[in-house]
C-alpha cells in the first residue's frame, strides 16, 4: 500500500488543498492520470542529499501533466554546515528544472528544516523558512480561475 497525505490549510491570501506525492515509483505512475488538477507544486528536496532520481521523476511528471508553477523547498538545510554545498544543491535543482523547461533561474528556492519547524512551532527562527515558503507559493503561483457554476 502506498500512503498519501491530503491536507488543507490557509494563508492570509488563499486556501490550499495539498496532496503529498511521495517518490515511490508505483505512486508516480498512478499520479500521471490524476495530477491534472494541480495548479502548482512544492518540490521538496533534501539539502543534505541533493536531487535524487525521484526528484527528476517529480519534475518530469509536473511538466507532463501541465503543472506550470513550482516552488522549491530545500529541506534539512540545518544538516548542511557548508554554505557552498547548499548553493551547489540549489544550482543542481535549478538545472534540473531548466532541463524540463521550467524557468529554473526564476523559481523561488527556500532553505529550511521542516522538522525543526514542526518540533519548535513557537521558535521564530525555526518557522521562518516555512512562512517564507508559503509567501513564495502565494506570490509565485497565480490564483487559479475556477468555474463557479458547478
């Protein structure tokens, strides 16, 4: 069984329905038929490991199903002591995005630690990258136009 998560949350500007798409190969195949409703994506990549094979698969999938807008979150940035290494991972992700005709140079890339934010919800430094991520999603991904006569 492949577990997926569907959560909803809000920023000041929008309501989001968020589907977590794990990198499991079987799930990616199933996603191809159901991802057409995505208006944008948050590509989560480990800052410690860099782009993995499933990173490429997710970018390819997004390009194939018409997801035009991607915001990147480099997770586990707290585990990388070398700023140059962080920059290298960001550059690799941007190059991958460009390879699949996304504007790699222009896509917002946010660095942080989801776990630190989750474990320390009152620590402003810990949650700042998550707030920055959602600001980037709000501003970079256009508000979708929906038919209101349904």
